[in-house]
């Protein structure tokens, strides 16, 4: 947990340093005029940095997955710039539009039965079938995300928001290995290939990841100081991370992550 907090603080510090450097290059008079113009037009700007905790999982848990044996979140940093446009005089209701660089990452181990799988055999060729045994999975996605949120200011310190987000996958990894079990190929009555001890087989479904993802985001923020906010946002994917043509894994998987971090309001 400590390394995630440190990473988040470093990201926020870097962003604030860039913003400060840019502000220094702008004459004070012009800077004040710009902020005054924004305030008069109901505009508010913020830079946010945080870390994502969560996972990519099927809902509900299918019968093929008998148990989750281990879970390890990866270092997943997010950096965002956003603008809020207030639509009433009291600045209670607004629309928030942002641009976010997202990383979502996890590693899991599970025990499965008749789990759709395509392993890489000893001569480098894929062999498909149904796997029973242990599965280790590594998921990492780097995304460009645009959240479009309705915002409500509860009081001077508390604010909540909700709305859709849209993501483009810039880089991804969905891979792992199978161990201590057997593969029936091409189906449950087919030839059995067994793995035990240190014998494993790898798989890689990275090329099957969907480029476009979307879902819902719900969160809130607390104003700690004049320019510093603390925020928490839950993002819940609503479409499968895999292309619809991909049939090896027979159930949909959704990214569900909680982002916790800090924001600097200009």
C-alpha cells in the first residue's frame, strides 16, 4: 500500500510542477484574467492523480472457476485533467469532462474445471480445449479514457459525480500459464494432456483484447485545502474486454476498479 501512495504523490507532484512552470511563463496579469474569465463563465479546472485498485473479472462468477487462490494488484497509476462547467448560479449542478491516462493491472491464480483454454505447445503451436487445474493470469491495460459526468456540489467541501466513461486501449496484456492439471482437446471427451510438478504451459490472449471499452463511473471528492482535493471514483466496465469473435473464454470479463488519489484545483 505504501508504494502506491508514494507513486500517487509523485505523479501529483510532477503534474503540479508542470502546471506551476507553465504558470510562471505566463504573466501574472494574464493568468489572473484567465482565471477570472473562467470563474465568470462557470468554469473550473483540476489536475488529478491516483492509483487503481481492483480487477478484471466475470460477473457472476461462472461455474468453471471453482476458487480464486491468490490475487495481487499491480501498480496502476492514473493521471487526469478535467474541466467542470457549472450550469446554475449557485454552482450546485455541473457537467465534468476529463481526459485520463489509465493503467489497470492485476495477477490472479485460480482453480478451474472445463475452462476454455488455448495453450502454446512444445513446438510453439496453439492447442485448444478444456482445462482443469490451476490457471495464473496477468492482466494489464493502458487506456486513454474520457469521463463525461454529472456533478453535484453538496456543500463547500463535498462533491459527488456520476456518468459514463469511454476508453481506448493503447497497450494491453492478457497472458499467463496453466499448471497442475490436464487439457482435454478438442472437447471434454478428447485426448488428455497432463501437466504436473514444474511442468507448465503458457497462453496469450493479448491480441483478442477489445480496443474500445465503456462503462459507468461514480465517485466523490472532499476539499482538504483551498486547492487540494481528495477523491475516490469507482469505474465499472459494461462491455467485455475481449472482441466478440473471441470464443475460447466462454464468458465476458469486465474491468472493475476503485481509483483513490488527490487533485489540484486551479
